[in-house]
């Protein structure tokens, strides 16, 4: 192949790439076109090309870039749009002839005409759209099937006001803030958080284990200045924000303790010995101690018994129900500030019960053989006493009659 024919082949290939770029608006194809042109400029065969060939290749690149830029500003091809739930959207096929027969597809499936999807000429109108309408819409010539336009739509809502909650389970070192939206947006939504203490802006650290949570260090202990936290939710359809303020002692709330052991006490059917440990997130239990709240009840009852425990992580229950399975939980609180933690995971335990049953026959024998020491009289004694009373009454009546006769 001569240098001229080789140059023509490269020029044809270059033009083909240019056409593909024009059809798809693909930036990668444009970069490939530049690389191809660079080869033409640096290759050994370029010297055999005429200036017209180089100009033709450069013109192809410039034309493709121009087409892509023009469509980026005025067209819908290959673009993504965010639309609000409940709105109406009209998609344009962008054919050269408005009378051309076209077919619209949604995620590859043909779209039919109905009250929510109106085909008007080459355009498609979607009415009262919802999140189920999110996807890719493509327009094709009916006879050739050639793609004319492709549009991706994400349907959602702007964010509502975020709900913000701050809490310190590691007082006095750090606290954390979480946020959430009461209703979903269905589209990508970002959150910005700002924390101030008095006039100072405080650095926030994104929590690696929780999506909508950040950690903040206390600037100073026992400060009277308030903390102010602002969370802003933002997406393509709008933004919303929420601000809360608080004193440091108002957000102190430890994590629940963990019950590690419940022991029965031999020969004590109403006692249970409960032991727990401090939450692992509480940083200084010796210098900033916790107090505890223990609750327990038999499984068969609804009412709880409560005991407050200070300083020590154990307690002996002395009024358990004999032979009944009990539920036991414990909560914790800073000894001076803040609020109680949530209840710990429930633990079940039953007090000590005898392993050898008592022989009923032996109890009866022993009760018969032993003399009675009670004060309640027997049936025989009652009969004898009743007879003596009747005799005495008869003698008294007889003597009374004799005395009346003599008088």
C-alpha cells in the first residue's frame, strides 16, 4: 500500500470515529479522535499527506466537539434530569421531521399510549410522575429502529427539614450528632453539618460506621456556653436546614450497661445475685462515676420491681418469687448530669430451688408420732366438755325446783 492510500485509509477511519462521536456525544470518542490525529501528525506517512487531509481530519474533530457542546446546551440526548414527584414532563425525540413515526421505550420496553403517558407527534408527555417513572427513556425511528434520543429521569422530592439529635455517650470527651429526613427524597441527597461553640467553629469528623452521623470533641469541660448544630440537606430539587442548640450537660446519656452474670444462692429461694459492667464507651468511670437502676419481675407478671444502685456494679435481689423465672435489666446514668440510658439487654434467671423433693409420707408419720403442742382442742375433748356442761345444767335446774317447793 502506498503512502497516499495508507493515508486515505487512516483518514476514512478518522472520519468514521468522528461520525460515531457525533451520534453518541461521547467524550471518550473525542479523546480517541485527538489521539488518532496525533498519530497522523507524528507518523512517517504524514509527510506524504497533503495539507488538505490534515485539515479534513482536524475539521472532523472540531465538528464532533461542536456537535457535543451544542447538544449539551440545547438538547436532551444522553442527559439526566431530576423532576419533582407529581409534575408533568415532556420528552422530545428531536427528529428532523416532526411527522416521522417513532417509538418510545422505557428501560428497553415499548411505551403505549394511555392517560399518564401521552404520545404527541414525536414527543412523549408523562403526567403526574412518581418514583416508579425513574429510568431511561429512548426514542427510535419506527422503521429503522435507529436511536434518535436518550434521556434519563430521576423522580423525587426536595428534602424536608432534617431532624437532628445530639448525644454524649463518652462524656466528657466527645459527643455525636445524627440526622434523618422524615420522608424519602428518592434521589441523591447530601448533608452538610456545622457546629459552633459560642463564637468558635468546631471541626466535625464523619463517622465511618454510620451514614448520617458525625463525631465532635468537647472544647472544654463544664462550659456554660451553648453548642449550636446546623444540618443542611441538599439535592438537585432543593435544600432545607435545621438548627438546634444545647448545653453540654443536657445531652449526656450513657450507653446501657451489660449484665454479665446472674447467680443463684444455695438454700435461698428468693435471692438472685446480679452483676454488670459499665458501658465500654464510657471513658472515665473512676473519675466520673455512674449510678444504676435495676428492674426485675417474674415472666408471668406485668409489674416491675425497681432498685437504684450507686457506686457498685452489682446487687442482690432479696424478694424474688420462689420457683419463678425472672426478667432482669439495668440502666445507667451520670451521677450528676444527663439522663438515663436505655435498658440493657434482658437476662432471664430463676432463683434456687430444691433438687430433692420432700417425702410426704415421712411428714405424715412424724406429725402423728409427735405429741400435739397446739392450743386447738381435739374433737374428743369437745364431746366430753359438751356432756359435762349438759349434766351441770340439769343439776342446777333440779335444785332450783326443790327450793321453790319449800318456799
